[in-house]
């Protein structure tokens, strides 16, 4: 048995959860916050048998889209901010960060 932890953007969460549920994957949804953009993320916890891990990963990859987003850079820490002019930059966001962990025991009470 494996435990899949998938960190995705909030924008992708409903679409991904629906797709996983259609294939009988049970998920637990946790709200989380990303460290770089400080924006809302969703962390999904998915438990499944070893033979279904690839199916779950394929769904996660298909439903977690990458996109470009304009962000304003953070001002430099400790530097002279008088000459600092923040220019919005385009960065790639989205996709998924996925961890697959072995499960030694599983209990459902």
C-alpha cells in the first residue's frame, strides 16, 4: 500500500478530486499555503494499493495544469528600497508536487 501526497493549486483541486473520485480513489483534502507565492494550495492525501499508484499519478498529472501568472517581486531585504522599482514578472505556476510513501500498516475503525 502507498500514501500519495499531492500538493496542487486551489484552482485545480475540484477538477482533480472529481477525476480521482470517478476512478474510486478516496481523497482527503487539506488547505495549505505555498512558500514562494504565499498563495493557497490544496494538499490531497490518497491511499491506494501499489498497483494503482501509476493510475493515480496519471490523473494528477492530467488534471494539474501549469500556467503563467504575473507576480510583483518582493522588495529586497535590508537593501536600499529608494531605487527599487517593482516590475511584475511572468512565472510558471501550477502543476503538482507529489510524494509517494510506503505504508507499513493501514487501519480503518
